[in-house]
C-alpha cells in the first residue's frame, strides 16, 4: 500500500476528549473516529489490526475444535424472558421494538441465543461435546462510556460456548480454551497473566481472566514469580497469618478520647497497629447490617465479603443502622452486637490481647482474644491482599500489577441449560442438562490494551503480529528520482517476500513522515536517502528500541525478516 | 473437517414456514436457523459460504482501490436529521433510545455516517478520489419479512462509497465498481446480468442492478443476446415503432355501444388492435390527473410515466376525477381534455387514422392522426417493453428473464455532500461539494440467490468458488478398516493439496450420507467402497451433472483438481 492511497488522517494535536493513551493515540494516528459516546468508526489502519487479532483468535478457536457461526445481533425478548434476564439486565441492555411492537435487544451476550439454538438440534450424547463461536459486535449501554475502545457501548467480541455431557467434559473444554487463550495473547505479542477471578455466586475456581499488563489497567492483580500463581486482587486466596502465641489477659475497657481511626487509637494506646482490630460496617440489598472485622493494617475485600454473606450488593452502613444493632461508629467490636451479621477475617481469630472498640463513644477494649471473646461470628478470608503477602501456592512473596481484562473463560455449568431446557439423552437413554462454558475475548479492547502496554512519547509501538503494516519505507526526498527508484524497488521486493509494507510516497518533508511513522508505530522503518543513492545502503530503524542499522541493499531483506521475528 | 465434528444438523422434512427453495434448502441442509421473523443464525456451513463470498468481494474492492473500514451499526439520529432522512425513512428503520433518551437507529445504509466522517478529515482535492467500504450487518424493518435470506430484517451487505472531485471522477469510480461487480458475480460462479435500472428522480443512466438470473426472481429484466444490452423491464428504453405511412383521413365520431375495452372496440369496428389507442388515467400525490396513452397492444410503464411527470406516487384515477377533466372512463382520448396532464407514448405519435375514445359514452373517434389532432401533450417513451421488442442498441429482438437483485451501483452526485456540507478545496482554492457514488452487494442475499439459481430435487448445487467444502469423501462402510484407511489417506492428500475437503466419518448408512451430500451440495463426492479395497479405484461423482467416474488412487487427485476448475 502507498500512503497517498491510504485513508489514515493523522492529527497533530491530542484531542481534549481522550482520557487514556490508547484513545489519544488511536485518534491521532487516524485509526478511529467517534460517532457517538462509546460508538466508534474503525478506520482502515485500525480495521487491519482488528482483522489480524480476529484471525489469530479464529485460528486458535478452530485449532481447539471450535466452529464459527454467526448469531443475530438483534435478539427477540422471548429468549431472555425464559431465563428471566430480560428484567434483571437493567439499563445496560439496549432495547428496541419492531414495527409490530415486539421487543428486541441488541445482544450484550448470547447464552440465551446459543442455548436455544443447540437445544433444538442436539438430542444425543453422540453430538457432544460442541464448541461454537462467533466474532461480532456486542452492545452494552454503559452509564458512562469512556476511555475510547476500553469501555465502549458497541464493541467487537469473540464469544465461544461449550456444551458437554458432564463436568469432566467441561473441564476438558475449559482447559482447551484456557490454552487457546494463552496462545492468542502470546501470539498477539502481549505481556499478560491468566488470573483466577471471582466467579460470583457460583464460586470455586471456575473462571480466569486474561489480563494484559498495563499501568493504566483498571484491575489490580497479584502474581507470583516463583510459581505460576496469579489472581485478581479481589479473588486472591489468603491463609490466616499466625501471631506469636501469648497468655490471654483479662478483657478490660479503657478511655480513648477522640480516637475514631485505627491510627489514632494505636498511637494513643502505644499499641502496634497489627494488634488492633478494624471494623467496617455495610448494609446489603435488604438493608441488613453486616459488620466486617480485619486486622488493623488490613483492608476488607468487598468481593470476598459479598460472596461470604451471599449479598447481591453491599454499601456502607448508615450511622442509624449501626446504632440500631448496638454499634458505635468508630468504636466497634463484635462484643455486644445484636441483630447484625458479623464476619471476622481468619487472621483476626489468630490475634492475642488485641484492641478493638467497646461499642461506647471514646472507649476501647484491651486484651481481646477473639477465640475466647467472639461469639456467633462467621470466620473466613475477607481481607484484601497486600504487597509481600505470601503466595498461597508456594509461600513466596507476591507481586502486584495492574491489568486490562481482555479475555475471560468461565464455567457456566447447567445454569442456562436447565433454565432453557437444553437436554440430551445420555448413553443410558436418560435425559440430562448439557454442561456449559462460555469464553470471551474483547477483540477491540485487545487492540486498545496492546497500545496501553506498548507506546512511548512518540506514539504507538505495535507488536509485529498485529501491526497494521510491519514495515514503512520512507524516501527522504520524493523529488529525487534515484531515491524513489530505490524505494520502489524495495517496496516491490518486500511485497514479493509477503511482508506487509507501506511506501510513504507523500510529497511531504521527511520529518513529517518520520513523525507519522512513529505515531502510527510500524515496527520497522526503512529510510531511503542520499546514502542509498551514493553508497547503496538503507537505514532500518526499530520502532521499539530506537536502534538504527545501515544495510546494503543485498542484505536489508534478510535483516528485515530477522528483526520482525523478534518484534 | 470431519462430519462428526461439524455442526450441520440436516432435516429430513421441508419446514412448512419456508416459501422459497433457498430458504427450504438452507434450513434442511443445517445452514440457517430462524431467531425471529427475518432474523437468522448462520450455522457453520452457511458461515463458510458467506466468508467466501465476502473474501471475493473484499479482494475485488481492494483491487479497485477500495479501503476497508467499519462504521457503527448503531447510528446517532443527529446525522439523519442533517439530511432530513430521519423523518422520511419511516417504519422501515429500526430505532432505539439509549439510557439517556438519545435517539439512535440501526443502520439501514451509511451515507450520512460516511459523509460526515469524510467531511471532517478531507479538505483538499489532493485527498480525492477516495473509496471506502465495509462488510457488515444492515437492518431494515420489513413489514413482511419473508423468503428466508432473500428479504430479511438483519442481513449482510458490502457497501462502498466513492468521493470524487467532479462528475468525470465519479464516472471513473463508477466504472471501476461496475467492473469489480462483474468480477465478483463471475467469480462466485453465477449467471447474472448487469441491467440498467431506474434511477428515480435523478434520472439518466446512473445506476445498474446486478441481477442473478433465477426463475424465482422478483424482478423482470430484458436482455439482448446479440449485444450486451440488459435492463430492468421498468427501465428498458424503447424507440418509437413507425407505422406504414397513410393519407390522413378526416376525423369522425362513430357509435361503439358497450365497447369499454380495447379488445371490444377493435372487434366491433373490425380494426386491428394496433390501430387503437389505449388510455390509462392516474392521479399523483397532489390528486392531479395524468392521462397516459399507448398503442392498443401496449402497456403503460408506471415507472417511466412517474419519472416523465415527476410524480412521487401514481395511483389509478377515480371516476369523478376523470369526469372532472372532461374524460369518460372507457372512452377517452386527448381531444377535449381540460386540466389534466396528457402523456402520449412516442409510438402513438407515429400512428395514422387510429381509433380512440371520443370522451362520450359509447362513442369513439375514427381517423385520429395524433400529429395532426393532439395538442398540448407530452410525448415520450412510457410503454412497457414486450417480448420481441427490438434491442435499443442493436435492434435485434430482446429476451426476457427474471432476476434477483444482488448488487447495485449508483451515482449519488452531490445530494449528500451538499446536505452534509462535505466540501473540498479544488486546485484553485475554490470550495466544492464532493461528488459521490454508492455501491452495494447483498452478501447474504447472494448466497440465497446462488441457491435459487443452482439446485435440483435433491438439494443445493454449489458453484465450487463458494461451496462450503468442495469435496466430500464418503466411505461406504465406516466399520471396514481398509475402506477407512483409504478414506483417511485421501482426506490427508486432499488437505495437503489445499482442497477444502470433508470426510463423512459418521457411522451412518451410505444412503443417508449420500442424501446429505446431495442436499448440502458439495461439488464433488468421492465414494470409497469395496472397489477401492479390491481394485484400487474410487468414484468421483459430480453433483451438478450427476456424472460419476472411477479413478485409480494415483489419478483421482489430478481429476479432482481438473473437475473443480470447471465447476
């Protein structure tokens, strides 16, 4: 392709609307344009990147035994009524009516659609397992679409659904998809981690998120460099920390004026913060009060707490609600509470002679020994992991990072097959629900995540596997017939070698072309200048490292191929 | 691919809902399933066909200089307000609101979107011409979706938009697209004609429809086998037919009781029907009366008449309206009419001493000589073409056929660029509107049209270029280890030769597999039976002709390749 033929309108200024780097750079590089909030046009360069990601995804899905199909974007409401999700989905679902006043939605996901499809054509265990997938637009009416393609309202996803006879079959399908996802993100040239994620109400280790590591990531993750353990911070399992055993002293109440925070009371009493017990009060969707207790230097993990008490939502409790169960904000302990659910982190139970509120204003207990003093409490792991916490698998200290969720694999079990009656006859003629899994890759989000991970002050740095073009040839002076002749010769040679090459034949200053090349982020730039004419050498510049090498014209091609293999 | 791994649930019965053959066969062959009226899931076999058509379209668009991008399916209403089409489009447009109550539609087409995109980034003549295209779902809320994929509400289209400096540029872009479309339908292996179509109010020869010839086609076309002329019946240009010159006799009125039809008056007076003048009365959207006159054996072409008088709609005139302008239903001629537009077909003007109504009950004129007797009439070509009419280009008799519109190329001119202010600066710094064209291919419709053109009583007969697989290997007895070994060997050899082959490894009777192979319509079937084991020969059967050939295993591959090249 020649740049004069390419529709890639680059911008000099960073558009004010763009909050994150991928959004800024894709606008500036002429890759996307906004049509409405969270709704974008993908211009030719972005479309090339998306096609490459799609093709990698497609190959890995096919290799894993997946079959591609295409379900409608427009889905009739009836399907969603069958599972009850029409009412549950809320404002995030785009809904519309046809001219006959029938309800439809724009698919945010396709469990209902695929399950009803399969139930009508699959009857026997002989037809299982089955893995069906599609790559298409998905729709989610985000309350605040932002960050460009990171959180759009119309976005491209691959979604695969597996149907198995039983849990063992699902385990195999899940493993195939886990491996395929690992291949996908590896082949895209991305630094990523597959982390154990929160499976919500279903629980268990039945879901992994594939996180592209990037400082701008919305998710905090922990990982172990010693083993392959990695988890979403909300999910990371933690074993109780054992404190040194002490003789249990008698409980006493002490005055602690103006010590509403853990830091204040710890300082006032001259007690290590690790010997304090911190209280956090919540209310669930039924307005019931839930009191959570963790060690003074720890934080409550909302997701774990929510799962522990089976709450749909948790919000901070009101002062009235706390007082109603016998608590005093800023001075709480489990002792003396009535009518609230009390959840104590397992580490707290291992503490000796600790400090906690006395449920009276300006007073604390000393010498609390939880195993002795706490009654009717739920003990479990509810704390948030911290830097230096030990790996639950190997005990080595964990590291933290931030990630962008680009893929998720999920064991659904029989949730949808039971609700939608997707049954099959097993080897003994018994009717059983199919066991399902679902597996998503955010295709447009992966493109944005690749940029969030790979950029510098000059622009994007594409991994070669998903670059819109891998090589750009820049003739310094397009009016110089000899330079242009060499540039054209290289262009033809690279095309013949099946390298995706762009010839920047615009009559612009070299500086403008260099800036665009850096902004768009082609992995390699070949400069054809006076040296090419006089000495027969061209310069190959590596976008990622900034290194530049001079090669004679008989050697450059082999070096382009060698360098691309490393990028 | 192995059939046991392929999700292609075939049906024995023809579903009652399916009215046309493509719909019936795609349901039976396990290619599509209905999700809602006019909304379908494409199962893996259909998806493979669609991908092949898409790839052919993509290559031809790229070769013609098109650049692929992807615009949103969800379009904000504001764009459509700018052209006024939000209000004009009516119930055919799917509309929805987001959570903030903003209006959107599901794109039925993308002129507004592409024009506003281009206007914001293209400023100079140097950036033109530009051809941008996409392949994606389109939406049209048909009042009565039917015929399966032939008239769906969610369907796949390729739409390309061209932007040029001037009409000459548009002519070039239009020609490129016309040629690309010719390549597309040729490469798909379809029998088609590019016909001149009606351009509506814009007029002129600025649009062609690409018609896949099929008896079930909704459109009637005429074509010439002597030259390459072809046209939609509504569009076909006709030159006036010259009658033998006669001496003009004096006009007279004769009694013609009970002769309200042309046949009746012609019989009563003993005059050839070709010497009668037929009248048809219409009213336009303003209730104005339009009287059309054609020769007795001709029919009025509504589309031509509509264009001739610039009407938005035409309906049959009421009796009152006819009487009000001085006409008498059944006995009309232009003579004596007041307050109506009179349109006379050019052939009528060449008649001598003809018969027409006298605008009195049961009375006709004889010896009408239009050139002498008709005043204040609009003379133009308003008749419908008939079998045997001469080709307007070469004069040979025309043939008729029925066709399915699978593509259309259209010169838009400056309609959208003016409305949306898509301007550029020309070489002299003057601001001008871009000159546009739009070019559509119905991708999913082309798949259906291919079936409407290529089927028999056993099922589909795919052209090899768009077949889901080109070869199916059927081992007669999967329990016979020797047969299976040969089948597997052939399977690997064909795959290695880059032939898209399916191995029917199901433990079914051979008859069932043969039926499925015929139903789905793979171009070639290779049967591996006892002869393969005993004599080393396999049978290749050609789906289209039913011919079967035995080949030794060292010769079959070359013959597969040879046969596929002809299919």
